[in-house]
C-alpha cells in the first residue's frame, strides 16, 4: 500500500525523466582548470550526476578545502566548483548532487549535516544523495510479519536532519538497497534473503519519507536469484514518487546490453520511472560490446529509449 505522497517532489525542479550517473571522484583525471575535467564535459542526457562519495562525518570548514570531506577528486575544490558551474552552464537541465556514504563511509552516527550543507552550497550543487549502507542493519521480521531493523531509527534521523540542513528546493535523494523493500506482503518471500531485506521499509512508511524527492534502487550485487524488476515493484508499492532502477556498469557477471535494454523498457513504462547507472567511469574487463557493455553503451541505450536529444555525444 502506498504511503501518502510526499509534499513537494511533484513541484521540484527534477528532470521529467531522470537518468542519473555516479561520478566516482577517484577515477577523475587531474586538472588545473574546469575545462580539462571530465565532469564538466558530461553530455546532457545524463541529467542527474552524483559526485561520489562524501563522508557522513565530513569535516569541512569552508574555503573549498576538500581534505576531510571524503571526496577524492585529483584537483582543488575551486576547480571542482568551477567544473560544476561549467557543467550547469553547458547543460542547464542537469542536476548535480553530493552523494554521501557508500560502502566505505559508514560513520552515520557522527553525521555532520552542517558541514555537508556548507559543502553543497560552496560547490553550487543542487542537493544531496543519501547512500546509507550500514554494516549491520539487523533486519528481521517481527511476530506480526512486519520488518524491523536495528538501523531504522538512525536512517530516519539521517533523512530528517539532512532535510533540515538542506531545505527545499534542494533535492534530497535516497539510494535504497537491492532487497530493501522486500520482506512484507506479497514480497515477503522474495529472494534472496539478506540482513538488508526490508531495510528501506521503515523510512518509506514514516513521515520522514515526505522529506525525499526521489528514490533509486541499487539493483545489483545481490546474487543470481535477485530479480531487478520485482525489486522495482516492491519499492513502488511503498514509494509514489520518482523511482530509479540502478544498473551496475561494469558488472562482475556481464549483462547483455539487450537484457539491460529490456529492463529499462519495463521501468520506463512507469510514468515516474527512471534509470541510475553506477558508474559513469567503470571500465569492463575484456573486450566491450553487446555482451559486455561499457557505461557509454548503456547510457546511450537509455538516451535512445527516452528519445532524448544528442544521444550521439560521448561520455568523456
């Protein structure tokens, strides 16, 4: 059953159809000017970019000093800020977020929302993506069948505190675990079972969900029994707003491009469905092609499915 609709995502400045790409800071090329960065040269059909990753417990006092933030760009904060501005100038429809957390940065108990809000403002970003990946979420069903996780209260608190620090119109997104909406109702027995099964449910049915503008699903790295489309349906049962299916590129077990294309087509039949690609910088092992697609072929496929302009433009 859907929760009540969030108050503001329908009126936010989100792209009509979101194509989100993670820009891994450690894969960027060194540069002394914005014009020389890959970030500033991204094509417009990737209309939401997540800068990965900042620390939840970031130390940032200002002056574009990135040491202590977790970001690993091989250039100064000024060059990063100028790259963001240049991309926004080149592609006015693109929204750029600071992605916080990920698998490495998990110290959410020491969340420094004030520092993160300063960093978002100083880099001229459009908002923030919460990639909440606790090492021990402790999810299990209660006697009545409802999933409860040890991480529930912390997850809701993180969302609430970050929205308070970044009021709308700043965008606030959440990246949900692959099986994060499983474990209840018609998805009670969905496979695979995991300590993360149902991890997103407490948030999505709580008032804090109204602080969110979009949800993406990390629909990968979940084993052979995982069905991405079922995960999308499970999240859709609890979240009525923009919902993105995540595609991992490259993938340890390469997916055929036609498989990804078919999945993208299913998602895009949802009026608020979109796609997320992790990441824009990954390089597959071996020869690339339809059986081993690279990020370029995947985002171009999405561009063409959405009939967006300039699909011929390359990722830098």
